C-alpha cells in the first residue's frame, strides 16, 4: 500500500506526469528541430526551444494496486475526463504525430537529395 499521505502522493504523481511529458516533449522538439534543419534550413535556426506542459495537480491519486500514485484514470467528473482527454490529445497523440511527420519529412528530403546527387 502507499506509505505516505495524500500530499506526497500528489507530488509523486505530479512528478511522474511532469517527467513523462518533458521526455515526450523533448523527443518532439528534437524531431521538429531536426526536420527544420534538414528540410527547411532557412527556418531551422528560428526554433530553439518548444515546450508545453499540461498539468492539473488535483487529479492525482493512488494507482489501482495502491503502491504508487499517478493520474486518477477512473475519475468520473467532467473535469477529470476533459483533463485526461486533453492529456491524450495534446501530450501524446499530437507529439507522436509531429514526430512521425518530422522524421518522414527528413527521410523524404534525404531520398530526394540522394537522387539529385546521383544525377550529377
């Protein structure tokens, strides 16, 4: 079972979400900057740091087994449902889509460049 009080549970869950979002955001920023530098070199220098944090500290609680804390996925309030949906869309789905598009553009640019080099 969770050995600490609700405040520590909330802090623990908040840090878990924060570091997870920072990790995915870092990967998204890295792929976007790489894409801009490879595919659009004139604009690649303009994008140094991008970060988005979507956090709501009141929606954390113990996990189902009670040994750690995280987002309360089974919360039934409208606010909790919207928060979880916003996390999924803006902090998971869109970053993953942006990473996929960025690396696809990089691969396409490299392929086109390779063909151009072969023709010369």
